[in-house]
């Protein structure tokens, strides 16, 4: 009986609540998007006016760790997408959400390994514009990932007693998580590949 009631609660979110929550998340994502866009424009301005890239005396870091990070964030987004689809049908898929959390945490571990790799090669935030750009982008993105992981952990706990807003919370958290995945893909291509 409790499972049927939980499904019913998930499926019956008020339409007005969905709209308000959706608009709030879109506004938040636009503000985060503006932050990353500003950083990206600053990077592009410097990158395309520099006579040599990376700047003299700097080497591009190995693509291995950033590629692993990219793989992890794509897998985490796919896991969350599967979780979202099941939740939209009224199913509670805590395993799918837990997989997203594990993959997201693994992404953060890969970022820590990347920062340590930079330091072991003598590349510090004070080493010049190229290094400071890499650190700035990855630190700011990592801070957002930590917030998103906290949100996902909270959502995981919330699934123990779903209510009428659960599907809206799942959708909003998903928008944030997928947004961070897209931002990472853009960062990966522009900072590490090009």
C-alpha cells in the first residue's frame, strides 16, 4: 500500500508548482551560464590574441585525466537520465540516483588527481595565464559539482518519503546536473583539446 501511495504522490504534483520550480531552476541556470560564459569569453579573448598557445614556457597537460573526467560526467548524466525517466513513470529508482552520485564523486576525484598532476609538473595557479585559466575553470566547475552532489544526496534521502513535489525536484536537480555536464564538455574541448 505504501508503494502505491508513494507513486500516486509522485505523479500528482500540482501544475503550478511544476511551473514555478521549473522557472526558478531555469533562472538559476541562466545565472550560472552567464558566469561560465563570461569566463569563456575572457579565455577566448586571450587565447585568440596570443601569438603562441599555450604561452611560451607552458605545456598543455596530458588529456588522459580530463578525458577520464569527461567519460565519468557523461556516464553520470546518462545514469541520471535513466533515473529521471523511471521517476516520471512513478517508480522510485534509488539505485540509479546512487550511481549518479558515485559517478559524480568519481568525477571530483579525477579533478583532484588532475590538480595534483598539474602541481607535480610545476604548474600552479600563479604560473601564468594558461595555468590560472585551467585552475579557475576547473575550480569554479568543481564548486558547482559539489553543490549538485549535495543536492543529489538530499534528493536520495527525500526519496524515502516521496511527496507530490518529488518529480519536480527530480526534474530540477536533473536540469542542474545535465547543465554541469554540458559545461564540462565545452570546457574540455576549448581548454584541453583546442
